C-alpha cells in the first residue's frame, strides 16, 4: 500500500495519496474533508475538478472544488453550504485514513470521513460520520456526494418490475425537483433503470430522487465504470419524500448522491453512513439490455465485499 503525505496535487501542497497499485485516491488536507481524485493508477480522474478553484483555501465563499464532498441533509441554505475551505486533521493507522473537520461554527456539526483502500481489489470503503456538538438535539441525514466529470452517465436501478397480478401496490417512489423536466433528452426512462447523461452543451439543471432498495448507483464514462454500494433500511424515514438516492446534472458535472436516514441526533451523538466504491472497465450503452449485460454482473461481483468488517 502506498501512502504519501504532503503530496502536491491540484494546487494544494498537503494532499495525501493512497494507492494499492491498481487504483489511487487523493485526499486534500488544506481544505475538506474531501476526496479530490479517484482513478486507475496514472489514469484520468473520474471526478470533476474545478480548475478555477484548485489550490484555493480560506474565505467564507462555498466552493464545490469537485471530488467527493460530505453534507448533511435535507438541503437548505445556508445550513448545508458551510464552506470546507480550511485545514482538516488526519490520522493514518496503516490501513485507514481518517479526515476530521473542525466543528462547523454555524451548525455545531462536525464531519469525519474514514477511507479504507482494499490492498488487493479496486475497492474503497468510505465511512462518513456526523457528530452533534450542539447543546440540543438536531434532525439531519448524512449525505455523500460524488461529483463526476463531464460526459459521465449516471445509472439508477428501479424497484423490480412486477405484473399487476403479482403486485398491485406502489413500489417506486420518485421525487422530482421544481426544475426537473422529464422530457429533457439527457434522461432515459427504461423499464428497469433510469439513466441521466451529463452534457456540457445543455445549460439547465436536472435532478431526481428515488427510494433504492437495491443499494447501488453507477457512473460510466468512456470505458470506465464507477459503482457505489450502500444501504437502505425500511424502518427509517429518508429525506426528500423518502429518497436514499439522488442524481443531478448541470453543464459542468453529474452528481451521484447517497443519503442515510433522517435521525434525531442528541448532543454528543453521532451517525455513520457507509459507501463501498468500486472501479471497473467496460462498455455500457444507456439502455436496459446493455445495463443488464454489462453492468449487473459487476454489481453482483461487488456483493462479496459488502459484509466485510470495517
């Protein structure tokens, strides 16, 4: 396992690089907590990097930066948009990298991310943690956002199709935002999957949320496949009318977003949200048949990693 401190990347002098010889990650420590790079070794970053924000630190302006960011939902301004423009503490025990942000001054919430890169596989376990450092209870949900590069297509599974004779109950909650246009050509509404294509030439925003009991979402870009696995617990309520999965695009990015349940967090208490990230190579067309043939076998391959101890 390669672990490099004070690694210069994207204009920041104090990044951390992790590599297992197959894939590599870069975490910023001058700002964050944030994973700014996820790629095959020496390959193209699957994440978006906003070049006009590279190397910037400090200030009260919220910046996207790109990469993976960690929020607390539901989305609200200014609560969610606390700027992560300042240094984070980090700890490396030889296996797990822990990134820890100072408690947010305006919310009393502290964010931590733990990163465990598999030594032998294209797999990373991410543990996102919110800690309530207020003197009162707060209601929130952990929210992990992977900001994908231009040209990425996002793939969301629908709940399994059944005939009326098999099941006449509703099973596919779908949340639309005020700016969502279902006839936008970036959407493909299949019988099994929903696909959203990032297009730099489209100047509007699109977003949906779904209840996703299958527990995965994927991104595909030019022969490279990025898969996120995560949980769903039917005993809990989720934000945005019951969404544990959301997907968003604009002219710059495509976001693959996963959410944990809404909870009442007591003072000093914490909540965790776990994602397992995977990298594969392959080719996928934005239709049900191609996804069935070329993506679903990879999803099944990731199953064996999900019950590993943290």
